[in-house]
């Protein structure tokens, strides 16, 4: 194992080793980005899009680790998908809200303090560097959403300065995060996000639709709904009206990722499904979720029905 500069965040003395993957690549163990694999080709070519967006790849890797997902493999071929804007937070406010989400998940109960290391934890909010992350943290403090319990530079054994502090969500912070992620059911409507292809029509009619109906939900597939409005507006409106979303990633359609992510942001439960031939292609930003992996419509119907009844029964 060699020590090198992290190719994503630039941190020095990061352990790396050659990967046994089929792709010629190296595995990096970075305190900032966590564990990830980078193909030699992607590392050598230093393509412009990779250089400009390394902080996003760092964030994807760190958040995969935080959520218990598998360490990502970055290659020339998949970097484009990794940087798909539909799967990323769009605004500064969206990224600041990720800090509140992080503190909520790390707190076992109200009043718990969570340690934040500005120099190492900035990828959790897709910040470009520690300075931007520090600005986000201070913005939350000024807004009254978090309280800093300790804030002073700490000199480590290797003489590097580390801004490490404890902070906790205030009552306003808990109220805000609950507002952002609370479940807001509107009835028994179930939104189906999937590839609208003739290849999956039989699967929908013979398994997905009947499984939903048999559990008491009313299925809605946007291509089956008559409307005169802009399709994107209808999708947003109908997801907001839904109590459950089924997301099938067979075919790896970008719209399915967007719709599932939007539902998660609203606190609407999402059930993840994918045909076994496509499961390995799932974006690692979502592949840590417990997908129903199916091989036949009959199998999908049974598993989907059981998952609905076990997790989100009416």
C-alpha cells in the first residue's frame, strides 16, 4: 500500500492500493472522501469535467459511506452518470439542508451533540472546500437551526490545524428538519416511476398494478393519465399527492432517479425494484437502498405486495 495525494480532494498521505477489479484501478482510503476506487484511465486523462467536478465525486463517495453503501468505482465511462444533475442537490439551500439531515441522523435523541470536522466533513454537503462548508455551518448558526458547543482550532499530533467542534440541532433546527423530511400522505395514491417501454408493459399490467391494487393503494402511472399541463409539472404535482412511490430502475432511466429522489425529499416512502439483469448498473448514489431484485413478473408481484404490506400498509 502506497501513500499518495487523494485524486479527489488532494489530501496528502492517503493510503492507496491496486484494485483486483477487472478495470485497471486503485482503491483509496481517504478520511475526507472515504473509500473509493478510481480507474487508472480516469486518473491519467484528467478530463476537464472530472477536474471541475471532483468535489461532487468526493461527496458521492462520502455519502455512500455515510449511508452504508458500497464504495463507488469511478471510471471514464460512468463519470457522466455520476454527475447527472437530476441526482444532485441543485441549490446552496439544498446543500445546507443536507447538513441538517446529517445532524438529525447522527443524533440519537434531541440534545445530542455531533462532532463536525470542517477540514474533513465538507463533502457531506457537497461543499467545494472547507471554507464553503464553514460558511454553510455559520449560516445555520446565525439562522438559529444549530448551536455550536465548542469552536476553536485544535492542533493535532502532526501539527496540522483542525477546526473540530460539537454542535447540536436547536428546537428550531429539529422543527426545520422534520418539516423537510416528514411524511405527508394524501390518501391511497401510489405513484409508479418506471421505464415506459413496451418491454415492461406486461410486467406492469401483470405484477406492479395488481400488487398495488391488492394492498389497497391506487396506482398512478403518469403516461396513463389524461392531462393538458406540462408533463414535468404534472409529475411534481402527482408525487406530492401520493402516499407511496414505486421506483423500478430496469432500463436505468434518469427520470426514475429524479422522481424517487423528489419523493424522498418530501418524506414519501419509496420502494425500490429492478430486474436482476440491470441491478449492477444502478447508480451508487442509490444502490445502498434495499431493492427488490426480480427475474419474472410473477416473482415481482409477490415480493412487491409483501414489501408494501410489511413496510407501508394502509
